[in-house]
C-alpha cells in the first residue's frame, strides 16, 4: 500500500504493478485490489498489472494477457478470459 501511495504522489498517467498481492494476507489482498479498482475509476488511471492471482486480476481488468513460459498464449477481454473454461482449468484450479 505504501508503494502504491508513493507512486501516486507524482500523479502518473500509468501505474505499473508487479505482483502486488505476493506475501499478503487474504484481507490485505482484497484491500490492494479494491485500491487498484478505485484508482482506475476515480483517478482515471491506466494500470498495467502483472499478477498470478488470475481470478482477482481478471475481476478488476478490462483486458488480459495469459503468458506461459514467456509467450502470450491467450489474450482478450477480461470478462471473456474469466469465463473461459481453459483458463479456469489451467490457471485458476477450477
């Protein structure tokens, strides 16, 4: 949260986040994703998010890219990726 706040002090047009949920408790993960969503809506901020928590990332995203071993294997609207059974089975444990 401190890193996000510090980055926002410069009023960026683009915020790049790499695994913001790593090592956090479930409660803090929820707060981080709520904060990201709020920044996108209220501040009209573009966020480039790299995240292994696929379901949370796709929940707050407009668009998604699935990368496997350094290669983009699927891309599209986040809602479509979130509902794709292949994504669910391979990356979300469904």
